C-alpha cells in the first residue's frame, strides 16, 4: 500500500489536530497560570496549520 500526497496530508492533519487538542488540554488542566496561555496559543496554531493542510489536499 503506497501513500500518495493526499494520504500524507490527511495523516498530518489528523496528527496535528490530536496534538492541538492535547496542548489545549494541558493549558486547561495542567498549567492554569501564565504558561497555560502559551500552551493554548500553540494548540490554536496547530489547529490553523492542520486547517491549511486539509485545504491543500487535492491541490498539491
């Protein structure tokens, strides 16, 4: 089974969404101080990059 470009982008999107959820979860439950804002910002950044990867499927 070979992976084409769309499959790679789909897996990258899935992994980045999972990492974004984990980082935002850490911001909420583990780091309630100022560091939590940084974790949440990075988690939202992961979501935005995953959105771009999802938009690129079929166009690259």
